[in-house]
C-alpha cells in the first residue's frame, strides 16, 4: 500500500504566497512526533490512524511522505522495510542525523516509476522505546533544482516535538 501512496503522491512545488500550516505525525498528539511546515496550496492528507502523512504540491515536482510507527526496529531495519515496500533500487545509507536530540540516519534510493525514475531521500529517526519515524522527499529524476526548492524547504522544516 505504501508503494501505491508513494507513487501517487509524487507532487510538490513552490512555497505558497498564501502561507503554510503545521502538519503533525502522529496526529493524535502522541510524543515524540514530527511536525512539518506545509504550504497551504499543497495537497496533504493522513491515514485514519494519523501515523502517516503525505504532502504534495500542485506542480508535481516533489512529495513528502512522513511515517510514525510503534515497532522495535533500528533505523537500518526500518529503512529496509520502506525501501522494499517502495520496490526501491540501490538503498544507500548516508550520514548520521540528529534532530532535537533524536538520532538516526539518512538514506537514498530510486524507484523505477513509469515513465520516470523517482529519487528518494529519507531520514529515519529512533524516537525512543518502540517508536520510530521517517520523513522522505520524493522527486522526479532530472527535475530542475529550482523546481525542487519548495519540496526541499518543506523537507528541511522537519522537527521533532516532545510536547502534545
């Protein structure tokens, strides 16, 4: 199912002049959690459980997919699950990442979409106990940097909150 959502949400675009709103995962207020600043003209939606968020802009240049799960897994194990669900190609572990004191790693991989190849950059953080989360930006291979700028700004806005 996540493969379908990843493929269907390959969207994004420029920061909206109309403003932005905070989107939270999990939406229940459980802590810790992720918050992203999403432009108002982007299409964003979460699943009924509130532990999965997609955000996509109107010009189809990028999409953000954020997940939060209660599983006993390392960042590497969780990245492999996401990679396999997306039917990814060539998972590469990147640099260590720390956001608000929570540690994990960055990863990259491609998805051989039709008709285009999709590039995925993902951060996976261990959020304490059995909580783990990821935030991915998905772009179309060959997009101009200027077209990816808004998606990068949303992805870079990721923060971890520790209060409801």
